[in-house]
C-alpha cells in the first residue's frame, strides 16, 4: 500500500478545501429553512462536480484511487459536516447504485443528473428498525399492464424533504430493486423534517409510497444474486467512516490551536502536561482510524470478502474514536467548546449518528466475530 498522495490527488484535496471554505457554517444551517439548505447543497454539488469529486471512484478503479477517494471525502467532511453527508447520500450511495447497476436511457439520465450535481438525490432504505438486517423489506412493487405499482414506508431518509429524485429500495419479483421516484410522483408523501440531535444542516424525513405507479424503466434491478442491501450498507459505511475521520480532523485541529493560543494561569494551556497527553491520545486515535480506513478500502478493491470485514472493523473503530476525540477536545476547550458553534461540540453530537447508521456498531461487532470464527458468508 502506497501512502503518498499524487500531485493530482493533492490538487483535488486543495480544490475541495476551497469549495468547503465557501459553504455556510454548520451553526448557520441549524435553523435554516429547507429552501436555504437546498440552495447551499445545490451550489456545493455543482462546484464539486466541476472539480471531479462526485464522479471519483464510482467506476471500480484501482485500490490507490479508493484511498484517494477516502482522503478526499475526509477533507470535505472535516470542513462541511452536514453538506458532506447530504452530498454523499445523493451521489456516492444513490449515484453509485445507478453507476453500478443502471441500464437504459432513463437510468443513464438519472446517473448523469446526480453525478453532474444537477439534482439532489436520496436513498430510502430503512423501514421499521434495522430491518434490512433483521426482516425482509416490506416495500414491494408489483407489475401491472406494463407498469410497476409500489407501496411501502421508509424512515429517516436524508435529503428527502429537498430531493428531486428518491431511490426507494424494495422487492420486485421477490428480488431487491430500487424504485426511482421523482419528487412529485402521485402517491409519494414526505413527512415534515425530523428534528435530530446532531448534523444540524441535514434535513431528513419519513417517506410513504401509496400505490405509486412507475414505468418499468424507473426500476433499477441489479443482476440476480447481487448482495444489493449489503452493498448499499457498505457504501453508507464508507461515507460514515469518512465522516468520522473528518470529525476527528476538525476536533483535533480546534483543540490543538486553542491549547497553543489560550492562556490560563499565566501560560498557554498546552503547557499543562495533562492537556498535552490528551492531544497525543487524540492524534493517535485519529491517525490509527485513518490508516485502518485506508487499508479497508484498499483491500476491498481486490479482496471483497476480507475488505468487507475490514470495513466493519474500520467503521466501528473510527466512529467510536470520533466520539472520544471530540469529547476530549471539549475537555481541552472547556467553556469555549461547550458554546454552540464549536466544531468539537457539533462533532460530538454528530458522532453518535455515525455509530447507528450504515451497519450499527452492535451488528458490526457480531458480524466481525462471525467472520473471525469462519461462520459468515463474507458480506
Ligand atoms: C440521522 C439519521 C440519518 C439516517 N439516514 C438514512 C437514510 O438516508 N436512508 C435510510 O434508508 N436510512 C437512514 N437512517 C436509518 C438508519 O440507517 C438505521 O437503519 C435506523 O436508524 C435503524 O433503525 P432503529 O433506529 O429503529 O434501530 P433498531 O433496529 O431498533 O436498533 C436498536 C438497537 O438494537 C441493535 N440491533 C438491532 N438488530 C440487531 C442485530 N441483528 N444484531 C445486533 N444488534 C442489533 C441496534 O444496533 C441498536 O443498538 C438514518 C437514521 C438517522 C438517525
């Protein structure tokens, strides 16, 4: 594994930093309307598409570019926490599904629209509880007169209140399918945005489909035998891992800069040994999580079975480390950190979600154990 980034990769990181620097601050998005958030997200999608970020890594490139992509995602996540998640659900998850499994002109149009940043997308997967892991999907389509009629309900869908396009995961002909719905489709209803503990700038909602009628070309039907649900979860895991790395990057930088500049008792607080120890522990956790994340995506490209298990390990480690690093940063920042608007305060709240979303920490631990004992099918 080569740890050096090419000049081209460094240029992309720099471009992402400049784009993220122009995005509204997390605290400004907190109370913003859906329209304001939609405008900020559309602007970011457009500029990221121009920089080549949205299309990166979706074509099953080499291992090296998987590491570049993880580092690029971490760069964006470190500076624009909520917009990063909204961008990724639109492109790296829904856009990726279309890039991987799309066929025909309608699906090509969707893929292009999402990956060129023209549209906001959402992926509606979760139903009641962790049912993707625990129960069969209850969202089901049936064929009627050359069309498909779909009914079902989904919870906690990021971007749902602002999305132009929603990919709803369900069953057709007893196999997993993604039903592609335009925002105004008859029978599709979106709840009011669900208030959340963290990620102040995302807007998510519940989605209900009441006999929505779609042309057949609006159904993405991956080849039989494809582990669709596991792959979608895996892509979410990659996003949430990058989100956790971004949180650690931001919280560490904030605490380090504060420790050097803030004086207490006549000296900068970095001079207190316990503050230095905390920073060194935070940096160790951050860098270990980063290396494990890079190794996981690197391995995944050539060894899917080993890579999938490494992604679970890396996701559990990074998301738990993010809570710890943000928590330690808050201890160093003290009163300054506890005020709304601190990067560490927002990271501390957001970190909790990264442990729940994708594969949850609990389910991941069970799967990692199964894999180690040789019980697991691989994904
Ligand atoms: C902020 C946020 C954004 C989200 N965005 C999206 C989105 O864009 N699209 C989408 O489709 N979904 C999204 N979700 C849903 C998310 O991915 C989870 O699927 C959902 O939150 C889990 O359901 P639950 O909260 O009811 O947990 P429950 O299933 O009720 O789990 C409760 C507890 O039991 C544990 N548990 C459950 N099953 C097992 C098992 N088999 N083995 C071991 N432990 C288990 C869990 O780990 C957890 O600790 C989002 C959720 C949140 C909070």
